[in-house]
């Protein structure tokens, strides 16, 4: 299981960026939100996802990450140069925390759910989750946690009930102001 950090200092593709983190305590969301404003890259990151080519990282792009309190996931919203949502990427996590340096992190449980602005979504890395269980990199309890968390998220996504979808742009605009 990998521990990943919100500031993504190990991200060699991005040469120059700004990073900001804030705590929110609202009726609709309680937790930390981080924002990476990407200014310079070695090359764009383009992936083939669900039969389409999608640019996820380029100059002028933004990655905003929500870390809800007491949840076993974090969600990265990727926005393009026009500040349009490209996708929401839910990482299923064992836990979320704060490093000694004050940077948000998550302990990745392999399974991911990707959601597009039109409502289409799909699960990613189910095979990696199975492999992690079979090779004893995760426990059966962690496996069940990942499957249950993803299942609950899918139900919220299908019902269009997840609060992050409804509040993405409000939070993004706040974080943009906070970064200036």
C-alpha cells in the first residue's frame, strides 16, 4: 500500500506549480481541500479513458483534492485551462492524514472510481486490489473496506447525490482566491 501526498513533490512531469491547503467546516463538507495550480510541465499527460483521449495535466490546469473527515476516500477534481471539470478521480483509501510537514496524504487501497462531467463513471484497478489481497499486501478487512467504500460511492454517483459534485466550483473558486 502506497502513501501518497497531496503536494505531489515526486511528480517530475510538473516543473512549476503552486500548492495551497485549507480546512473547511461546512454543512455540506468537512475536511481539507488542496489545490495545485500547474504552471509549467515537461509534457502534457494524456490518457485514453473510456474510449476517449483526455488531457489530465498541462500548463494552466488545476488539480483540487478533497479529503473528507472520517471517510475512506479522497477525490481529485481535474480542471482544464478554461476551468472546466475534466473528471473527478476517487481514490479509495485505508486512511487519510497529515504529515509532520503539514501536508495531506492518503494510504491508497488501489481501487479507484473515475467520474466524468456527463455522469459516466467506471471503476479502475479492481485487478490491483485482488492482486494486493492475494499477495498479502493488504488484509481481508482492508479489501472489504475498499469494496464497500467503492460500492457506497457508486450508489451516490448513480443517484447524483454526492455533495462534492454539487460544490466543486464553489470550492474551486475559494481555493483560487486563497492561492493568490
